[in-house]
C-alpha cells in the first residue's frame, strides 16, 4: 500500500484527500504569485507598507506617513486605533448597501479564514519536513535499491512481513559498505559506513549553511527570540518573508539530517510564523496593520508547537506564556482553532506512519508512589542546574563568536562541529540515532518482548514468594534485575549524556536552523532514565528497606524508568526555556493521563526555581539581550524605586529638550532642528516660555510631509510658517502660505508626571505597548522617556552595559 | 468495606490518609479561629482593613488612609505599587540579617502555600458537597434501614453482589411507601412516594431559602457575576466571607437535593473563592493588598471549575477566559497548581465511588464522519438560539422580580417553583433523576448489555451481507433499529426538554444557590440525544442514500448518539455563557480524546456566533448589568468614535470642576468644598488661574487626614492653611500652623488630553485598572473621567439607561 510519499500523502486517512492536493497547489500558487522584490531578505517582510500601487491616494494622502522604518518599534496604541477606525468605517458603511454588508461580513470572517489557511499550510509543511528529514537521516546509513527516495522503513515495508527486528535488515536496503564494497560485516564495512556517515553529515551541513548564507541569513537559529521581539512590536523586515520560509524549510531538513545536536521543533514555530506572515498579505486588514498582524503571528506560534509535538492545547499555552506579548482572548480562541487544524492536517499526512498525533506516544502501566517525588525533585534540580549552566555557557560562546574572528568563518565552524559530531556520535548507538528517536526510546516502558538494549533485564523465574498469584498480568512487567545488555546501555547512555551536554552548547547559535527543545529533552531523558534504572535496581535489591516497604515488593512493577526519563526531559527543557504551564500541558498531551501531571509539575517547578536562582533569564531572553533587541520582558517586575525623572531625557546636565512650537516656526527652522538631532519624534508645545504640551509629531512623518509639501504644494519655501493649530494664525499678506501640519500631529500623546514611580511607568509601557511617553511637572513639559531609555535604565540597574541596547 | 462516609474519607486510596484528616481539622481550626465580627454578612469580607490591632502605627501613620469603602472600585495601580514597595522593602532588608532573609523566603513561598491550602480546602469541601447532595437526593425516594445516613448505592453495597440492576432493589433500602404503608407496588404506593417526594423537595427548598435569608443573603445565585465584578476591582464586603461560605455550602446541598433545575458547578466557584478569601487572612501579603488578593481569587475560580468537572486545565482556562480581569502569567502557573491539588484531593475523597476524576466519564468507540458536521452545526444553532432566548427570558423575569411585588416574597416563590418542579418531574424518569445523572446517561454510548430505556433497540439477527466478518468486535455495537423502549424514552426526553427549558428560566436568579452549567447542559444533551437517535435511525433505514454511502453500511457502528448529546450540551452551555476555549477544553478533559474536539469546536463556534447575533452578552454579563455593577467588559471593543472631551465631567453647561490649590486654601475652605460635593476625589492644581495639575487627592483620605489632624495635631483649626507643596510657604507669624498633606497626594495621576479618542481611553482604563483619569487641554486641567462616566457613556451609546450603573 505505502509505496511512496506522494501516494502516501494522497491516501491520507481522514477525509479531505483531494482537498489536500488542491490546497497544496493553492499554497504554491499563493507563494509564487506574491510580488518578488529585487533584494532577497526584504522580500515579503513584516513592514506594513506594501508596494506603492496598493496605496489608495484618497485614503492615505501622504504616502509613508504612519509607517515604520526597519529595526524600529511600532506604536501599539496607534495601530490598534487605526484598526478600530477601519472597522468603524466598514460597520457604518454596511448599513448602506448589500455589497458593503457583504464586505463587512467577509471582513469579520477573514480572520477565521486566515487561521484556517495558516493551520493547513503549516501542517502540510511540517509533514513535508518530517518526511524529508526521515529520508535524509536514513540516507546517511544506506540507500534503497527500489528507489533512492524511499527511507529505510518504507524500503523494507513490502519485502517481508515478519518481526520488526528482521524488517530492519531487508535485502532491498543496502548500507553504503554493502553497496560500495559488498561487505556487510566486519571492521572494513564498519569503517566504510563510518566514513560515509561523516561525509553525508558534512555534505548536509555544508549545504545548509551555504544556503542560509546565500539566500536568507535570517533563516538561521531557532527564530523564537526574534519572534518574541517581533511580537512585542519590533520590526525586522524580511525575518518572516518568503525567502526565509523557503530556505528555512529546506535547510532545517538538511541540518536535522546532518546529525547535529539540534531539533526541528523551535524552527517549526518560525516556519509557521512565516506562513502566517505571508498569508496575511491576502487580507488588507492584516496586511496594513502591524498590530493585527501580530495577533495572527501569536496564533502561528501556537500552530508551530502544535505541529511540533501534536499538542494543540499545549501550543496555545506556549504562545500565551512564552512568546506572545499582546494576546487578547479573541486570539486565544483563534489560535486554538488554527492549532487544531494544523494538528489534524499533520495527522492526515501521517508522517510517522502510525496515525498518531503526538511526537512521542507513551503509555505507562504502573502508577507512581508519593515517595518517588524525591527522585523527581532531584531531576528537577538537575534540570535547573543544567539549564542555568547551559545558558551561561552558550551565551559566553555566542558572545565569543560575535567578538572574535570565529564569527567570520561560519561555514568552517559548522563543518567542524558537524564533522566532530558525526565522528563522535557514530560509535555510540544512542548518539547515532536522531534526537527524537532517542527520546522516544528512553520514554518507552519495557515490555517482556522488547529486544532493545535498554530492556536487557535478566529473565528471572520469579523469586517472589506470594504476590505472584495476586498480581496476575502485572507481573509480566515486574521489576527485574539488570542484565549485561542493560549495563552496556547504561554506559553508552552516560557517555551520550556527557557528549550531548557539551556539543549542544556550541551547536545552538550556529548559522543553521537549530532548535533547542529536542537536545534539552534528550539530555534530561538520558539523566532521567539513568536515575530511573538506578532506582529500579535499588528497589529490586533492597525491597525490604523501609522506604520501599509496602509498595515495592518483589514481583511488582513499581518503578517505571520511562516516567523518570519523561520527568527528566521536562525538567531540562524547563530549566533551559523556563516554560511552566505550557511545558506540563505539552507533556500531559503526550501521555494523556492526568495521573502523571503531578511528577511533571514537581520537576518543572523545582527546575524553574533552581534555574532562576542563578539568573532570571531563559535562553530566549538571553539571546534577545545578546542581540540588543528592545524587548521589555512582560513577566519580570521592575523592582528598583527610581522615578520617571531619573530616567527621562534630557538629563540634568544635558541641553534642553528639542521641541517645536505650535506656531511661529518656519519650515527652515524645523528642518534645521530635525537635522541637528537624531530623535525619532518631537513634542509640540504652545510656546517656548509656557512649555505647555499640545501634541507629539514623529520625525519620519514630519520629514515626509515637508518633502511632500515642497514638491506638491505651491509656495511652500523655507520661510513658510509651520502651523500645528486648528486655525491658521493671521500673518503678513506678503508672507508665503503657511504649511499646516495638524494632520500628522498626535493630539493624544501619553504623559506621566516626573514623580511617577518607574515601576508604574514600565507597567504602562508594557500594557499599552508604548514607544515613548512625555514627562511633565506641574503641567509643564519636562522631558521624554522612550522604550530604549527604560531598557538602558534597567540594564544599568542590573550592572550591565546600557549600550548593549542597540535599537529603538 | 464501605460502611460509611467517615470511614470512606479516611480509607481514601491515594496516600495522604492521615494528612487529609489532619488537614480537615486544621481547616476547621482556621475557620473557627478567625475573628467573628458582630454583624454577620460583613464578617470576613473583602476589605483589606482588618481589626485595628493589626495596624502598625509606624507603618501606616493615619489608619484608614489607602483603604476603600464598600461598593467602591479599587485602584489597581496604587495597589500594585503598594505591593511592589512592600516587596522592595523585604528584599532590601533580606541582605541585612538571616531572620530577614528567612522572612523574605517565606514571603516568596507564601503564595504557593496559600494555593496549596486553597486547593486542599476546596477539594475537601467539594467532596463533602457531592457526598451530602447524593445522600439527600436519595432521601427523597426512600431510606436505608441499616442507617439513615447511607445513600441508596451504599445501602445496597454490601447486600448482594449481583448485577447492577438488582442491586437497586435490595431489601435494606425501603422506599417511603414501603416504609409507611408496606406496599411496594401499585398506584397507592406510587402516590405515597410521589407525595413524599414533593414534601421532601418543599422541605429542602424551604430550608435553603430560609437559611440564605437569615444568615447570608449573598449566598444565593451562582455567584459568578459578582465574582467577575469583584475580580475587576469592585468591593462587596462579606460576599466572600466566612458566613457566606458556611451557608452557601449547606444550602447548595439542600437546593441541589430539592430537585430544582439547578446545578452545583457555578456555586462551587463561589465556594472556592470564599475559601481563598478566608485563607488570605493568614498571610499579611494577601490580607492587606486588594490586588494581590484578587490574584488568589482568580486562581480560586480555576479551582472551582477544576473540582466541579474534574478538569484542571479547563478550569484554568475558564478563569482566564471567563472570570478573571488581571491574570498575570504567575497566576496562570499558580492556578494550575491549585487546580491540580484540588482535583487530586477530590479524587482521594472519591465521592462518586469510581475513583474517576471527571464528572461525566465518557468513552466512545466509533469515530465521527466529516458529514456529521452538519448535524453538529445544527446543534450549535440550537444552542445559540436557546442561549439567546434563555438570557432574554431570564433577564426579563429577574427584572420583573426586582420591579414588582414578586420580589417581596422570595420564600413563597422558591416554595412554589420547587413544588411545581417536583410535581411535574416525578412522573417522568428523566426529570426525576438529578441533572448530573441525566447528562451522564445521555452521554453514554449504548452497549449490547445496557438495559436502560435509551438503549432499547431491537435485537436483530444481523441483516448485513458481508461486513460481519470484517468488523469483528465492532458489530456488537452496530446501529440497530429502535425498539419500543427507545420510543418511550424519546417521548419522555422530548417532554423533559420542554419542561427543563421552561423551568430553568424561572429557577435561575431565585434566592437559593443555583448554578446554570448543569441545566444548560441537560437541555443541550437531551436535544443532542434526540437528534443523534434520529440520525442513527435515518442512517439505519436509508443506508443506501448518497450521504450515508460508504461510511454507514448496515452492521457498522457509524453514529454515536452519546456524542451528539455531548456536542449539544457544549452548544447550549456555550450559548448561555459564551465560553469558548475553556468549554472545549473542559469537554475534551471529559473524553480524553483529541478526536472529538473538532465536533465540539464546530458546535461551540456556531453557538457563539448565533447567540452573539442576538446580543453580545452572556448570562453572567447580563446579570452584572442587571445589578448595576461597574464592570468594564474586557472582551468587547469600544466601537464609538467619541473623544475624551465628550465623556468627561464637567459637561459644557455644568459648573467648573471642583479643584483644590496646592497652597492658599484653609482647612475650613477645603472642608466646605468637600462637603458641598459628592465626588470621591479632587485634583490639586498650582493655582485657580493657571489650572496646571499637581496631583490628585481622594475624598476619603482627605477627610480621614483632616479629622486625624484636628484630633491629634496641635493648633490645627479651620483657619489653618492646607499645604500640598514640598516646602511650606512663608506665612504671617501669628497664623496657625499649616496642615501639610503632601503625604496623601497622589503625585502621579493619570492624564489624557481632551482629544484622546475614547477607544484609547477605555483601553487605558481596562489595562491599567484605573478608577479615574484627568483630562487636560494644552497642559491645563479641563475635567475628569471616572469608570462610572465611561460605563454611563457606553450605556447611552447602546440606548440603555445610563442611570442603571449604580456604583462607582
């Protein structure tokens, strides 16, 4: 039945077989029909200002006013207000004609349609990535004679129907040694396979890093730090564009297949956000409004996690907890819808061939005992320590890469790390297999039939005295003493743990797409499994100890090492990312039993507390700070007791604030003031003497409007008066006509008094999404606070370099 | 084994047997050791101002400053700022000594400890309520000879171990007719049982309404509208107090047992919030801060739903989506913890005797087909229509109760409705059973052995041609033609539907504790089951129709009426409450399969859209509005394009704004100004001429401070100058000493300009939780906007009576 991917996609189980094909065609059409801009990274970027032909001259009289420059922060209040104006207009028009009514209805439902498309497209892409990565990973070990496009499993699918183990060695599938030399066994074949493994790893990683550097530099890394920053209101053009999507999808497959210690889960969030951003261009509502678009991106982040783990609820909570900044309830509901659509699309593609939704399906048979909370908390401590250590080491390494010559040779760096990884991981079967496979195996509960090394227990004829008759079926899963297979496995796992811990530090942050979820979980799962087996053996040999008495009698299945692996994985992931609820819910969706939530919660809580003791930042926040993005952490409280007057500019020694007056300044004066400063906006006051505030005007809007007026409006010269008042003042009859700019004046700038505590000011900035705020004293304008000022102030308090905040 | 409740509680399955008893003792101790205030309703209310002995004279120089009056709104910004100050102080002290460090650590963990206690106490109370309600409900039908404190199930537990049906008729359990007359069968026995049923219903409902009226008037209703309002920052003293808790717990049991059409799920949220509020008194951090306390109450709302449905994740989302106002991420995590603790406490009490966590455990065997979405959406439409209709009818009825003489006789009203309900519901077995039992039966999938009427299908020898060999086990559950039993059941269900729809309208809002979840779900479940059976029969008799072809061949189990009931229940509950994500997640937690999320989502979405078309408000918002509480809906957008100047006071024709000057006014002048107005605060300006704003002072603080100064400070007379400046102005040497009040002046009042659009102003109020905001024009003070002004303005826009907003 399953003879290839194409056929497999088409013979998807749950309805919509033809729909899927149609949909994929549509998506390709949509992507290809978008206008290609000449410079690649800027192609279909975040910026709301589309191609000029889209601008309606009546709607937006001066093109460019109200848009943003690259690497700048948006004004949430203005964007949301713009959207409400638009909505009001549509609603009021809808009462006039049927066409307008239909337009209003279609406008209301466009959000849902967009969510549907995002879900379908992300689900389809995730399916494609899974299938391709699986194929390329197997390619490193051998090739299928029936056709090189089959992976190992599919190649052997049709050959024989016997046990799972024998199916691995079907005649159609040739290892490279077999194909090249004909030898299947022996040291020579091993060396050939080893070499081929390294060669493929180098090739894949070389391709990945070259593609990223050549076409889409933004495609590297996990993308989550940047998406967090973008969602908080920053603009990075091209970061979610078409080329980033295409290149990231391709290079993600290559990077995962090259065997580097990285996962595809984080980058899937980036891929989903790219899909959402591109699909936003289909709807004016979202294309033209930066705030509305960010609502869609928040939902897309949920979609990304939903397809990565098959956990829609966990995905929504991840978006809410970890990446989103502005997450209204409407978005919650839509995210959930999109996450479900994506999960079901992925399941109908069925990339794992088991029609399961989740990445690691686990079923445990035994409940856990209250006393086991002690080792679970121990795992939490380990996870917290590892998380804190990892963040420090990784940031130190990344800083080194930025500041030394190492950063100039990214291709060589990737090749060296990939070669080194391949060299060291091939001999150890637990590092040779992919991260996801490893975790899956570690989570697994051993049954009697299981032939994996990890289940290499001694087959004892039950030494237990009386319980045998009681336990019935249970005793086939009873705790048994470890055999030689298990001891070997434990050694290999311990080596794998050390190796993974080291190599992940240097891998995360290289110029290839790289996620952290899988490597972190792998570290935790190994540690957890080791502890779990240790506990099991301890209980087996010492079942008369007081702590084991009563619940761990011989012949009972009392300790499940797989559960320990799961708890360890959650603890390590929690330590690195500082996720809490979303992490527990994702893990809950993997097992499906509320039963195991308590151990997961205990470990996650401990891990967060321990890691927080060494530094409050998770890995994503640390990377945001490393890159100097202006990100105002919504979770952390501002603890210092400074006042607005301590943070605002101008400082005491500085020259006075550059202000415009509402009348009396000429165009020439305004231009020279603007050019002599670098501020992005200027307060407008009644007069220089009174300093009573009228409004605020943005530098960009001011320059565009003056340029526009000089070109189009007759008689505007440098001597023309600039007027911000409602009625033009009387002036000499021979004077040039005034330039009236009230239209670009923001008449409702935010103000705080100089005595406002900074904690309240920071709260206002966060909750309203401000860019700047004016400071007054007894009704007079005194200064200005921008987001950058706040971030610099916070950096100073934390004894960091305030100049590390690069952007506005 | 199971010989009584006490023993049952103690022999709980999952660990912590002794802990639970200890804990219950502790809880009783805590409740009893709280200071009893003389007037009952105000006992342990929401107010932060505890008994005077708690006030530290150094910490809080003028007692009462910074507290709130009853039926007033808190200032979130001030409360949060106060908490940050407190936290800063503890942190800075913690560096000085070990004791202070320990204090700091215990302060940090007090939140978690509080959550643990809330979870344990709510879980224990919920278990108690479940057990008592079960017992009293059975009491209406008969009594156990072994001891009247056994319910029917327990009474027959030990007697015989045969089938479930026979266990119902064990000799120890006597119906009232049997006990009184000795007759078990026949019309006479029926009439005696009928009468006893009505008598008990009347007795229970009489007790419930009398207790509520006598001891805790706030214990009536579901409590969710008031909790929403309290969480948004309103103060209703005593609403979450000790007496409310005790009386609500008792009367809830009575009301549920009386057979009225109400549920215990909504009131459980109120009970959990009472627990949280009472436990807050143990921790200074929460006792003294209204904002921090509301964080705990948000978590308690999650706990309430968690124990009501056994759905911790759904509970957290319910709190987030439906009731909470300010829900920081820290609260999300803590709510989840508390919800889990409560769920596991409830499970260890095991009130349903099946060690299941969820209220309705469902397991479906067949998947659903894409075409079934049509009937599911139909159910959504029904749910939406019913929701909209119910809200209108219920509000009209409640308004009538408020405005006519009906409201003067609450006891008679309850007795009439209870008597009427009992009279009509006894003859129909589907209305006689409790709402939860009915829903449980309707959700159930029929197996071959099922003897309930709803499963009264004809036992056909399979007419199917070939599928029999393929389907194997499946065909024992195959669709079958309806038999006479099923037809009777359908008739009874149709009658029950009409009855439930009518009686719920008059029941909700009476002066007894009453929840809406169960009655709404019951209506939906009946409608869904009817449609489901209809579809099943349609498919059975017309399996060659084009729409059934291919997926509903004879002998296949293609339509699950239980699933339809579930979808219908979700749709009706969604229509009434307008919950979305949380509803779907709660339902998902009942079934545990992601499979059935899509039908639930389709129905919930449709239901919300349909209901919203008739009015945007859910039942809780409608009741908030009916009561005139000042609640600023966080979900709805402000659509009108008015400006701040249109909403602020004073209006154009009104006299100028009452302001204080920062110096130059005497105590007498200030007092006469305060007494001649009713405003709750006054702006302080530099001078009457300049109108430049300095700060804002609250009426309550001003009065308390002046009173205090007159009593304690020497020389303060009516002629003394009131000074708000930092340095006292020079004055004549014979003048009385000035009264310096800068300490109570809020130096950072919020201001907006007169041109600020109201949508932005409303956003600021919502996000920052303001009480008032000053309006300026070009730096001069112009007016003030309070929350009440905004709500009145919104009411005016919506063509409602602006005077319906009663409180500030």
